[in-house]
C-alpha cells in the first residue's frame, strides 16, 4: 500500500512542487515543512494536515505516514 513518501517519489519534478504548494496553501504553512513530510524527514500529528494530505494525494489517512 502506498504512503506519502512513495506517492511523492512517484511524482514528476513539477508535480512534486505543485503538490507541496497545494498542501502548504491549504494549511497556511511553508512549502519546506510539507516537503520534509513528503521526503520522510518528519511527520505531523495535526489531524487537519493529515486529512489535507490524504485528500490531495488520494492516500487513506491511516496510510499517510505508514512505513
């Protein structure tokens, strides 16, 4: 099953930027923070952030940060 890191890795360069910008805009936060989550360097416990990541990626909430 796909998680956020594998989803992000499967995107093209422009798609990665677009995805991170959409998440950052939806959460009113920096794109750099979103990129850290996507690259597996950290994760959030914020339920709203996890829901936005799920909505925009199509990954189930429980799989976003699964290993």
